[in-house]
């Protein structure tokens, strides 16, 4: 009988705790995402209008396609944000397997666009499986790392994790090394966040760098990109890099003004894609470039806050994967545009033109918001925060 009373008291306390708790939602992250989307649409129009008018007779051609995909991505984000992310753990293996099927389906029915066979086109709608694979691998690795627990500190388990994602990495690397690098970076960051031992990452990183160097030297056009990086003035393929640097240098502190870029008038090929940051620098100057970087830094900071307060390891690891994805892509894109590293064809998240990319990036943000929605804050903490805010 006393045990029954104790259980009843505990049950009552848990009920009272639930009633005095509120759930957190990261409106700051949502605002940053929406601002980046709006800014991206503006820059896509500014950057592509001249070329779109010449090619298609419509200055808003690229803008309208990006707007359509952005709306589709926002729908995906809303659905993901209102979906309990914990259910993803059950379907993680199937999500990953479906990404593998799509990656290798490209070799069978894929369509070559701009010299690369990376897309599946159905009824005029193009789809890039490598973008879906990034989200799939984040979910799969989060579930895998939760399932193994402390075994991640064993080098054998680390090797096993890389072996599991190697089919996806290899399939993507054949046609798109830049996205393969991002996939591997996501996996490294998630494993690093889960483990308490660091030497194994140094060894693994050295092995991956060696394999990557051998692969690059074996593929002729990748070696040419190295030459264009080191000698943009004289290299055969150095024109895009050189024109991008001209755009950055001519922007000055405040830029030439929105829509006033000269380099986008055919000098920088496909400026609305990977090289859009150089046009931002030209039109909005150093001020605009730093503002974009600050926004991404704030986004990453919000990810870190959600990770810190997440209710479970699975949710925290998903957010860590999204953080790794976006941070890696932003750093690599800006590094390429400024010629800090060789050109790898990586887009700037939420800003560069690219339908599949923006849809799945927004889906990732939706999952992150789903994690944030399930963070409980005690009423006493809320009251303290309100008091502090009123001072």
C-alpha cells in the first residue's frame, strides 16, 4: 500500500511538472533562415537577369524557378518541423538505402547537364540525389551513433562507420567530388562530436587526405583545377577564378550597388550558382560580404544552442550533422570564391541558385526546428528570463 501511494505521489509530481513546463521554439533560427532565403532570391535575380534575358528572353527565368523551389522547400520545412523527429530513428536504415538507390540510379537514367551527369529528370523536373543523400546520411549516422553508444571510442567502430557510408561517398564522388567531400565532412564531424578520443580522427583524416590526393591526380580535369588555383592568370581553366577575384576586388567597402555588377555580364560563368558570393562582394562590398558571413555564424550559433539543450542524443546528433553540413559548405564556397582552395563547385547554402539544394536544406532546417520544439523549459526559468529581460 505505501508503494502505491509513493507511485501516485510521483505520478502527480510528474503531471505538475509537465503542466508547469513550456516548450521552446527557435524563432531566431527561423528568422535567419527566412532572411537568407529572401536575400538569396534577390541576389539570384540580380546575378542572373542579364544572362537569363539573353538565353531565354525572360530576365526573371532563374528567379522564378528558384522561387518555386523555395516555396516547395518551405512546405517541406513546415512538415518536418511539425513531425516528431524521433520517428526518423526507426526508418533511418531505409532512408539511407533509398539514397543509395537514387545515387546509383543516376548512372542508369541520369541526365548530363553542363558536362556533369548528376541529375535525374522526370517530366522536366530535375532532381539531384546527392542533396537528398546528405540529409539521409545525417539521419542514418545519428541513429547508428546512438545505437553503439560508448563503442564509438573504439577505432574499429570508427572504421565501421566510414565503411557503412563508403558506398554513398564512392557513388557521389564519381560524378561530384565536392558533394562527396561534404558528405565525408558531415560524418567526421558527427563522429568527432560523439567520441572522447581524438587521435583516431587525426589518423583517419590523414588517410582520407591521401586517398583524395591520389584520386585527384588520377583524374585529369581535377588536376587542371589545381593548376587553375595556383596559376589563375596563366592556367587554361583559370578564367572563372580570375574574374571572380576581379569582382571581389572591385567591390570595395560598400560595393557598386545592387544590380550594378559588371562581372555578371557574362564574365563570370554561371554567376548565380557557385560564384554568387563574388557578385555579392562586387555589388554590396565588404559590408555585404561580412553581413552574410555573420548571418551564417548566427545560424551555427543557434544550432549549438539547440544541441546543448536537446532532450536526447539522437536529436542533438541530427542538429550536429546539419551544423556540419551548412558550416562546411559555407566555408568551402567562400574559400573557393576567394581562391583559398581549388574550385570544387560548391554552392552557397540558401543563396546560390539550385532547386534540389534549397529544398533539402530547408527540410534539414525543419528537422532542426522539430528538435528545438521538444526542448522543455521550466516555468521558473522562463520567469527568470523575463525578469532579466525587463531589467
